[in-house]
């Protein structure tokens, strides 16, 4: 399973982020303002107001019309941490027919918005296993070989906190001071060779994880664009190639493509990562 896409994006967004199977390679270009998500691709986690310690309720994007294949979440109407009552409007969804409002079907407290949970899986020897945590393994080269320290619960951290964690863990890895719990486990891996001048590469999956993202270097390219008056002109843009290797038993072509589309849209609009 393999595909190659190129990304043209603001390098500030990606600067902070940082087997068997196939690969997909992504190219970022300026995307739409909405959040493109297939059905079931966006989860709202609601804790019951009566049982805060219970498992969260997963709310999947519904099919809002017989012809709906996907929808864009154009606006969230509730924030994380807010109380939600049955019937409250959660978000506005743009379909192929109209913009509609998705209402809550239960009372609760909004715990976390998690995008594309279907790629956060592992293969346990018998079948796919959905992981309840998002722990990102970051590949670090050391004198003794490659090691992957883990950013625990990455979805709950901001960009700057993730950047600080990567820097601190990378230093511990090179100094040989990582504790076992700091590098064992993880649900998804990232490997960045762009800092070594590598344009693009394919990384090997770390079983039992299902995916690894390989990040190349930013490089300037010229692109023909039109100004406000409709005149053609050359503009310099930054190009980066990102390749995702995935275990096709649990992350197939269609799911990998949707993940990279969302990855692209988020990097081209860094405010979404705040």
C-alpha cells in the first residue's frame, strides 16, 4: 500500500511536531476552511454528568442525507470542558446538500475532541485493537541506535508543550537516560530526517503499532499564482514531503488517505493545532 503526496505549507506548523505495511506520501497545499471528515472520523467524548469516571461516549459523525459520503465540520458550538445537555447544538456540518446542526443525544461534559481515531490502532496478533490513548513515539538517533521516546497523551497537550517534551526526551535519549516507560509502548510513530537534508523517505512500522509518519525537509519551490488583478506571477513556497507507512490489515488505503487529507488541512491552518 503506497502513495506519494507533496506538502506545501507554512514550516512553522510542522516545526513543532517533531515493520511491515505500505506507505502514503502527502503533499500539503492550501486547503479549505472547514474540517473535512468522513463519517465516523470525528469523535466527541462526553462523560456522563452522573458517572464522570465511566467510559466516555463516542459520538460519530452521522449520515445526514442518503447521498452523504463525508462532511465538513465548519464550526464547533461547544468547547472542551463545557456541560452539554440533550438537544444542545454541538457543531455545524456542511454536507453535499446544506449546512446542518448536529445536536447532542445525551447529557454530559465535553472531555475531548479527537480526530481520526481509526488510525490510532494496533494489531494484537488476532485482529485490530482500538487504543484509548494517543501516545506518539518520536524516533531519535543515538550512538547506540534508534530509540523512540513517547509523548504521552499528546492530544491533551498544546503545540509548545509537545515541542518542549520532544526536546527534553531527545536529550535524555542521546544521554542514555530514558526510563523504560518513556520509550516502551506508543500508539503512532513519527520519524523526521528532514534535519539531515533528506527530501523524502519511507519509515518502517514499529509493531504492534499500525502507522509511522516519515517527515522530509522543507525546500523552496516556485509556483505560478495569480494576484488580485488576475496577473500571473511566480511565488516562492515551501515544499515538504511526508510519507505514512501503514499496516493494511488495520489501516487500509481509504483510511490512510483520509488521515493524510486531515493532516494536510491541519498543517496548512496551524490555528487548528492550538
